[in-house]
C-alpha cells in the first residue's frame, strides 16, 4: 500500500470513529483570522468530506467502507488540486498529480463496485 493510501485509510478510520476522533486528529482546526485562499479551500473540502462521509451504515462492512471512502478520495483529489494551484514545492506538486490520477481510478472502481451490487 502506498504512503498516501495508508494516510488516507488512517484518516478514514479516524473519521469513522466519530467527530471527536477526527477533531482530535486536527481535522477541525479553525482558520486563522487572515487565512489564505488555500487554507479556506482546504477547510471547505474538509467540511464537505466530513459531511459526505457521514453515511447511513448498512451493516455490510464492504459497502460501508466503499461508501465512506468515495467522499474521502474525492476530498483527496480536491486537496491535491489546491496544492497544484497554490503550492510551490515541486515534489509535493508531483505527489499531488499522482494522487489525482490514483484516486480518480479508485473512485471509478468503487462507484462501479457499488453499482454492480445495486448500491
């Protein structure tokens, strides 16, 4: 498993433990009064991700995993696009480009997986 995938899975598990766990991980840190455009964009993505990850659980571990991971991966793509727009570090921009490509493929796979199962 790649490092970004491990980080994503860890964040997903924290989010699944509930809002307290996610906040404890720093996901809900407020912006500074003079937050940059990038910070505001990250916060918007983060808020949407947590809202969308608040799924109705089915009791099927596989389905629940996929339903939660889709918005998580979408947020990863959106965050990567923010660093591509606002970031300066070439290594991070390369990583962000790779994340977009990998996560887009995984999102498509998961959507198709759900569709095949009538979800």
